[in-house]
C-alpha cells in the first residue's frame, strides 16, 4: 500500500493545481482540497503531516506559477506573492484529519 501513496499524492496535487488554474471559483477549489484530503486521509492515514503539507502547498505553488507567468489562469495574477493562497492548508488539514480519523476509528 505504501507504493501507491506517492503516485496518489502527486496525482491529487497535480489535479489541485490544474483545477486552481482552470477556474476562478475559490470555494470550488477549496472543496476539491477538502475532498482530496479526505480520500487520501482515509486511504493513507499514517503520513498525515506529509499529505497536509503537499495538498496545502499545491494552491500556493499554482498561484506563484501564475504570478511568474509559468501557468495561465482565467483570473489576473496577484500583485505580489500570493500569501493568501496558504489558506488552502485549512481544508487540507480538515480533510486529511477527518479521513484519517474515520479510517482509524472505523477499524477499531
């Protein structure tokens, strides 16, 4: 099961970057972070911190790449570094926490 963790985590992060650069609806993207975190937390409950760090940073990385012109988005880039995009850690923590909690308490 550990062999599947990294490909699944990187695929989820890539999906979040893609979703964030293809819509200007922030609640939709934050919902995707919550759902992806819940699924990964339920499937892989042990690497909680790594999952939260990668999923939460995906939005900040996408915003930074849009700011520097590497990626295109349907919204104008921010004036400076997009520190507000770090709010993506909130649904990442909630999603992974709920998913891991359901997995751990469901198997008890």
